[in-house]
C-alpha cells in the first residue's frame, strides 16, 4: 500500500514530461520559428491526466503518512514542495482548460501556462529525489 503513492506520482511525472515535451514543440514552432506539428489533443489529455493524478496522489501521500506513522508533515522538503505544487497544479489545469475550451489567438496565457508547468515539472523532478529519500529513511529502514 505504501508504494501506491510513489507509483501514482511517478506515473504523473512521466505523463507531465511527455506533455511538456509536446508543449515545448508548440512553443518552438510559434516563438522560435521551428517547424513542428502540435498534437493538441494528446498534449491536453496527457497534461490533464498528470494534474488529475498529482492532486489525489498528494492527498494519498498525506493519508498514507497518517496511516503509517500517525503524523503528517514530517518528510521535510518532500511535503514542503508538494504543498508548493498545489497552486501550480490548479493554475496549470485551469489555464489549460480555458485554452482548450475557448480556442483563440493568445500571446500571454500560453507563455504563462508553459512557464507555470515548467516550474511544476521541475518541482516534480525534485520530488523524485526527496521521495527517494523518504522511502529510504522512513519506509525501507
């Protein structure tokens, strides 16, 4: 049961990396003049899945910590980064939803969405390291 949280979060990280790759291709085509085909629906699907997995995965991490140790917020940087990710996940999801449902020529929102999600992916990569430390120090010891 303890490994369901890392499995979910790692799955979301892989999805987010691919979604970010697709988004970068769009950025490169529109801002850097590179030729590319943008897989809009795939980008939306994978990005949405990543964020929809991250949020309950975060809650599951807290629940499992409580279930295992009867305390939460003891994993230092791991829980701190997780809490910091929440507004980025919400913004990434909402801004992506707006751009998907109301298609229009935009210049600022796609850039802010991409910068937000770059930070989100970087935080998730940091979570990979801090999560490995949590597994080593709290679960496997």
